[in-house]
């Protein structure tokens, strides 16, 4: 058997390598509701910087999770959407959202705010 190229402690680690961090899961979660443009992401996540958003989108594109489409119009229009591979993350992202809602309620009650309240009930 050849030497492995990469060794993971668990497959969860491989998942987090691709979608981990503060912003990637949020970006992907919003994309499960449809295509988004740069300005829409900024509106949905007002504290993210343009630099970080661009970096996270590029990394997700490199990993084949999202697709970037540039339209040849003036001014240029760019849309981001999940690839078929990216859509395979929908269930886990929505489960994470539901768990997060329950956690917020348990720990903070009505003392916490969630900016986006999309319906995740399937």
C-alpha cells in the first residue's frame, strides 16, 4: 500500500478543512437559497471585509464548492452559486443552523440577535 498523501484524524477534519472558519459556512449557507452577488453577501454579512469575502470565495471556488460566473456587461456582473458538489453540503449546513438556533436559545435566551432568519425547515 502506498504512503498516504495526507492523513486525517477523522473525516470531520477533512470537511472542516474545506468549509471551516468563520465565514465559509455562512457564505455557503446563504448560497443554499440561491445565487448571490458580491453586494448581497456584504448586505447579509455586514461585518465581513471585502478582502476576506474575496479570499473566502476564491478558496471555495478552488475547492470546487462554488461557481463564479462573470457576465460580460458594463458594469461587470459576477454571481456565485453552489456547484453540484457544493449542493451536497446543504443538509449539513441547514442542520448546523438549526443546532445553532437551539444553542443560542439555550445559552442566551432572548439576549442574542441573529441577523438572518431564513427558513431551514425542509
